[in-house]
C-alpha cells in the first residue's frame, strides 16, 4: 500500500482506526517467538485480557481473525451429533451456527426478529423444556455487528441459570466496550479479536476458557489441528503458542492492553456509550430511523435505515470519494436497507464532528430535505456538553 494514500476516517465496525502508538509498536524488530521476550509478552497479554473478559481463567490467543476463535470454540467443546441451541440475532450469529453445522452438530435455532435482542424469557423457556439436558451448548452473540444489536448478557446468563450446557459467546465486536463478566455470568468460551474495541490491526483472536470448558474439552471429539485449544494451553504454559504467532500484532496488542487499563475500563465504556449516543442524537436530528430496537442498541455500532428515495451504496460512495469517510453498509437481507456507523477505534470528538458533517452533507446532496448542519450541531452540542459535565 502507498503510505501517501489519503487517510480514511473509519466508522466501520472493524478494522478500526489505530492510535499511532499502536501502529508504531508494530515496527519493532522481530524476536524469537520461542524465546523469553515473547514468553513475557504472551503472559502480559493473557493477564491483561483477563479483567477485560471478567475472568480469572485462561486466555489463549490464536493467529487468526475472530472467526478462527469461534471455530475453535466449536471444534474444541463439542462432539459430532451433539445438540446446540443457536441464538442468532444477525449475520454473525448465523455464521457461528453454520460452523457448528459443518462440524456435524445438531443445531436448533432460537429465532429473533432482526433488530431485536435475544429474549431472555424465550431462552429460559426453551432450556426449562430441555428436561433431559439434550442441549450440550448454547451459542450467544454479545454484540451483533450486522444489526447494531447488543444483547443483555447478564439477563441471558440468568436465563440459562443452572442448565448444564456449555455457553459459547461471540464477543468479537463487544468485548472491552462495555461491562462483561465471564465468570460471574458462567460463560464457558468467550471469543474476541484484535481489530475491534481494542483497536489493534486484525490478526489475533483472544479466547477465554472456563475451568469447566477445559474439562469438557478433554472428552470432546470434534477434529481440530490448528485451533486445538488444549494444545494452545500447553504451549502457553511454556510461554509460547503452538504455531508461529503474528508477533507484530502481539506487540500492538500488548500496547493496546496497557493503554486500555491506563484509560480505565469505566472510561472506555463511557467513551463508547457517549459516542453511540452522539450517533443517535445525529440520527434523530436528521430524521434517520435507528434500526435496532429500544433497549437493544449496541454501543459499538449503530445501524440506521436508509431514508426512502436514497441509496445506501451511493451515500457510502460519495462519503468515501468526496470526504474520505467510511461508513458500513448492510449485510445479507439488510444490504441496501441500512448504513452502520461504529464507535470503536481511536476516534476523537473532532473526528465524529467531521464524520457527521460529511454524512449530512451527502444526505442533503442526495435529496434529503434537512436544514444544513442540523445533525452535526445536535451531535456536537451533546458531545461538548457531555465533555463539560464529565
Ligand atoms: N462476530 C462478530 C460479532 C463480528 O462483528 C465479526 C466481524 O466483524 C465476526 C464475528 C467475525 O470476525 P472476523 O471478521 O474477525 O473473522
């Protein structure tokens, strides 16, 4: 890539804008991935990720994007033919179910209308009906990036109660941006990835595993090689990964975790909540309807209906071509129907103001009848007021 290429202002929900310190960390020289310096680095990553997951259990890493971590969860926890209850609320939950099917699992769906969160009462009812405990796994999404929906994980944990199923959570686009308590909520395998709320380039999946899950993995018979988590744990005890890790991403992740804790989790949560609130404020002011249902809004990505008469692809193209601003589009059945604006990454208030300004300029140019500056003024007033009161 040409280093002189214009910098894009990224509002896609990953990969996200990385702070200069994070990018600079990746320029450090290579080290022996089986030597003491890498062992110390791996240990810092595992220890530093634990409070972000809300766990005291092991966190292992894999050189892959988030999908690899999710495949690892399926391949390690289960045996062919076992029944799992998949609770998708969009594209990524369905993808996890597809992985489970490919591994020969018997996948049952708990259906949820797009834009809504998984209903804890429906989950509780289905599990209560499973008196014989045939359901070996429950698969949940913390934050569904395709719809901008965030599940209430505490409520879903309570709905599962003491049902013995292993609980797999896709928190690829959620972890770090809001409160998450893996141990308190009784989750077994939680997966996240480097390029989302931790704001590191893509390349590493971080996978937290409960003690109960390690026990079950010993008896699970799905085939696995690259994503053998028990092997990852054996090697982690030696300060290594089984296979050659993305060393430069590990450097960057190490810096990101340090910066995360220096900022403080509460502040990181507040930052994502504030920026998502600013997007909602903007949407309301310009008359864009938010796609996610009240009570189910994500703090990392906001989905908005495309106004009647306008085209998502044209809006996104003009933003990119004329403003170097990148918004996400809709996926699968939502293609052309929504646009998505994310909050993850090293984005300042000024970046948001620039993004809003470009977005409403394009909306006006493409025919939306709104007063110039109305959305940006509203969002800016909220952001500046919020900063003052903090
Ligand atoms: N799950 C969720 C909720 C995601 O947002 C994504 C990516 O956007 C994935 C899974 C897949 O992760 P990756 O693209 O890192 O493989």
